[in-house]
C-alpha cells in the first residue's frame, strides 16, 4: 500500500538526480507509528539509482510527507488536509531562503534548525492547488542520526534549554525582518499563510455548521482539578478558560494572522511540540543539535503563544515544576541576543514587557494545550485517537501525566494571576 502512495516518483526526483541517472528500485514504508502524526503520513523512502554513463549504482534515503488518509478525522480538519501542504512547500522554498539570506546580509551564520528539502509538488497536473498527490520529500534525519523524543516524557532540563535557544532564534529572525523591512515580512511571511477554508468563509457559515474542535467532558476535567487542594478552590474558573478559544476556533478568528497586535507579534509555528522536532545526541545521550519540522499551520501572532504551548506540551512535568521561570528567562535572553545581532532596537522587548505579553496571551493557549495533551500527546502509543469517542472519555482514559500537566497549567495561570 505504501509503495503506491507516491506516483510518478521518477519525474519528481529527476531534477535531484539529473538526466543521466535512473531509478532502478524503490522501497517505501511507514516511518512513524499510528498516533505519532495527525496531519500527514510520513513515509521512509529508499531509492536505488544507476548512472547511465558510468553504470555506478547508489542508494539514497529520504522521507516523504503525503496527505493523510484517515476517515476518522473530524470533518472540518479532513477537508483542509491537502490544502495545508501549500504553506509548507512555501516555507521551504521561500521563507527559509529569505531567513538565511537576511542572516548573511547581516554577517551572521545561516541557521541549521530545519531539514533539507529535496523535492516537492502540489499534484500531477502542474496546477498550484494541492490534491491527494501532493508530496514533500526531505532528507532522512534518522539516517543522519536524529530521532524524536518520548512524547510521554518530554524534554529534560538540558534538552529544554537547547530547544528554547533554537525557538528564540526561530522567532527572532522574522521579528528582525519585520522591524527592518516590513514589506519583505508581509510578502514572505504573511502572504504565505493559508487559512482553513471554514476560516476564510466564516461569514458564509450555515446555521448549525460546527467546525469547532473536539469537546472534552468538563465534568471529568473538574473532577481532576478537585484532586488538588488549590485548584479545587478555583474550579469555577475552568469554564471561562475553556471558552476563550472555542468560539474563536469556530469563527475562524483563531487562525487569522494578527501582525500588529504588539511588538511581540511575529512568525509562529503554531504547533510547536515535541513530535514536530528531532534531535541529535552525543554518546552520553545529551542533545547537541535540533531540527524543527512540520510547517503547515504557521501564522503571524504573539510569539509568546508558541513559547507557552511548547513549554507545557513538551517539557517534563518535574522540570516545569522546578524551573519554569528559569526557562522563560533562557528564551528571553536568546531572543534579545539574536535581535541585537541584527542591530534591532530591543527597548520594546524588555523582560517585564515580555512577561506581560505572556500574561495576556497564555490563557488563549489553555484549550489548545488541553486538547493536545489529552487527545494526542498522551494518547496510547501505536494507535490513533478516535475523535468520535472523545465525548465518552472517562477519568481512566486520561494519562496520569496529562492530569498532572493539566493541574500544573491551571494552577500556574491562577497563581501568577495570568487569568482571573
């Protein structure tokens, strides 16, 4: 089945190999287990080639990203699956080159936090709208020594520090472009954003249409909160926190770019969690390099939303409990250092302003984090979530660490007075 997923592979890879190289054989297998990737199918591609002139053979290893085929996905999501390949192809063909060129123009080294693009197409007919034959081929990071972390564990303190350093750089480069060349920022980052169809046509929405996210049973969530003495005193605030983004999601406003909301409005990944990263480790098991992946949902919003989502979704709960404020400072220090390297005025980005921005925007990520932690990150490994069964969730269905992170998140927002 997997071997049939990529049609006309010869023509797709011909610009890569050249006219004098032919494909002798190919092997295509699943790269990830069910439940590890929701917006696409990731395939491992092994290609054996032969040079027509020298007769020499060679074996190359790639990763192919294709439209996911899953009838169980919510209707509103399934309709946009192929469409989101367009912004990802633009990310590799336009956005990364713009960022690297901007770095070189300022005498700075290119960043090495993205995988290499090998080839990409929207379809087989040459048009510019993706269909079921859309595909992106990358270098195989596993073959290069990279691997995913354990989504049930999260990053340890050293890993979190390295990832936050890279995340700060990822945010700072487009932010510097916005400050130095607003027209380039609009053309490169804003104009390549792809809204879900229902978000574009929200004004034409028919009565009864529901494009909202899966609904978690609030009685179960409140039951979890009552297990903590502090949270039990504030459980009445849960409904308000849950509703912040629910309506914005249904109307499509949650997906629309907001480039001028504040100084911290910049380019965001919008789905920055552990499985959308890969790391290389040294012989002692310490992370030494990182790559960010999966650029299908990016937008222009407050960069603190990316940061907050990453921290709560992807860092070990014990690290969060002991070092949360330290991790915020590490990110901010690297953001300022990178902006200064571009000779940007960093006055609007003081730490107090950064924390205030986080305070204003963290509550809007509450529902996003809750959905991901409960239904995706801490779902059983090796199987996909059945979204139709969400309404029947019981306490036993929610992973113990997901419960701990839920309590930590709720308590954090209340104790820091980031939500009242």
